[in-house]
C-alpha cells in the first residue's frame, strides 16, 4: 500500500486466511472450488455487498448439497426464480 510497511510473510497463505476467517464465524469460500458441491449459481457484487444467488425454475427445489451449503453459509444466500426476484434480493426493488 501507499507508504505502509509490508511484512513479507504475514497472512500470505490462503489457508491461513481462510482458517482465521472461519475462527471468527465467517464462511470464506472460493466459488470455483465449491462448484458442483451445492455452491449457488451466482456470486454477485453490488453496492459494496456480496450476494450468493441460486437460480431455480418456478417449481425447482434445492437438492441435498444445496440445502447443506445454504445451512452452513454464514452470509447472504438466496433462491430466485426470476429477474425481478433477483433485483429484490440485492435490494434494488
């Protein structure tokens, strides 16, 4: 950073960072790592916030892996069935 001292090896290991975040009750994840393991379809950033969004058809339901992911995730996660619901989910409507 600008004029800030940088320690060469402090918190450079992603696993250390993930472990530290989990210790405080956060749920850090690499969406690509969890693809196909219940991770929602979309990671959406908007107005400084992140949203995990599962897209389903009108009658579509979460499968067992998706339900498990939703239960364990400590942040915002939602299911949407239309563009309107997606806009509502991120706070536009």
